[in-house]
């Protein structure tokens, strides 16, 4: 850990060694979070607030705070806004906006999120289009956002990749499985879906060629590695669409991907070269791409090989390097340092390469 800019975080970034070299984890939070996931229990609002208070007091000894977008982070942001005259720079690694409510409830939620965003220093978004959309939606300044593309997450998995006989789809955030299942109607191919929430499939008639299951992360990777195609069907008009981790991992495995998205997938995928990007909600277009790929092994191989080359440009270290560089920059500015170059023991883009 460097001695000049001290970074406190609540995110281990998959225990990446580069990340853990330059940050310190909030004591106890990682274990508490893992236990909640292990026992499939929700952390209570009160417990999240308590941990937010713990983060606030622990942050006094640090220069920069890096969190996700959860109640702990929100509590910390609110405490900083009202209790500190000189706030610590606070970076949000992500924010998956959810507006299921309607009417006045939705408006209040939007105002609350805007309040939180005004209380943090920087929100990291995964694409330039996401930045543009969120900037206008929340009415915030350009410097509130920082574009850092997401990354692959296969370092801890060793799976055998084969060209199987089915389409795979997985994940929960912002997914539109109804349209994908509609696309599979009257096709002779199988579809395997891995999802934690069964709410996606309410009031949907599931055809015989579709299998839906909640599985472990290792099984998720095995299903993906054994597929012929990986589909990522996302909802329309999302402020920050998920799916980057899923389609980048699939591409790294050499799988041709079909991503239904109108947000930022086009910034990662060159349509028709290393994958397909189609309009969300268009079952016919998804069906067409599935049919073409399943019937043409040579095309599958070509897109898969090109996709692997593209995905190799997005290793975790690239993302972490940019986050650390941003954190150090904000930390130096907050300390009113006039030095233009990082001290020798600070991470730079070059030294982190």
C-alpha cells in the first residue's frame, strides 16, 4: 500500500492482486457480504446503515473512498454531505438504476438518486453513450461521470470450451427474457437460461426447447463454455445496461454473441464482425441471428475468433488501472497538491501495465 494516497474500498474486485496492492478493504465488510450471499439472506436496511456509519468513521484516515451503489454507499454519501466541510473524494464503481415504480414514487426515487449523485465525486460508467444518457437524465455536469469500459472476469475459472448444440443466456440485471423466449418459438435449437430470479418468467409460456435454472457461478461458466451461441437480451431504454461482463466473457471464450441493447454494447462489439448487436425487444431479429449462426459453423467460428481478439483488450487490469489512476488524481487534488506527476510510489498507467 502506498503512503501518499490512501484508498479505502468496499469492493475486492474479485481479489485481484493489482487492486488489493493499492487499496484497503473496509474491515469486516467483505466477510459480512459473503456470509449474506452464502446463506442467501438479505442484509437489513439497518445493518447497511450501520456499515455506512462505520465506513464514514473509517474514512477519516484515507484520502479516497471507492464503493459500489448500495445502501452502505448511500449512507456514507449522505453523512459526508452533511457532516464534512471537506468531503473525501468518493467514487462509485457502478450504479444499476432501477425504476420499477410509477408516478410520484418514481419521481421521488429519481430525486433521491440525483441527491446521492450530487453527494459523490465521480460515477464510473461503462460507455460514452451511458454517460450522455445519464448526464441529461439527472441534469448533472459532465465531470460527474468517468467512462471506464468494463472487463472480463474469467481469471478464476478453468472451463473446457466446446461448440455445443444450444444457445445460452444468463444473468439478471436488465434482462428481457420474454423476447428471447419468443424468438425461440418454432426453432429446433435448445436454449439454456441461467438466472437467479424467476420473476423474469412470470406469465410466460415456456416452450419445451427452453431450460431455466438457478445455478452456481462455476456452472454458469460451464453452460456458457458449452454453448454454440451466447445471447444477452436486454431491456429497452436502460440508463445503465448490464451485460458487459456476460458478453465479454463469452467473447473471450470464443463464443459468437447476440446482444439486444440500445445503450452501450455497440461501443464494445463491431456488429457483424465480432458479434451481433440488435435492437432490444425485436424477437424476429434475434431469431434471425440465432438461425444464421446455428446453421453456419464457419460463421460461428469467424465471429468467435474475432470476438476473442476483441475481448482480450478488456482484461481486469485495464479497468483497475484506470480506476486507480482516477482515485490517485482525485486524492491529489483533494490534498491541494500542485505536483503534475504522481510520486514514484504511486500507481501510474505505465507502472500498472
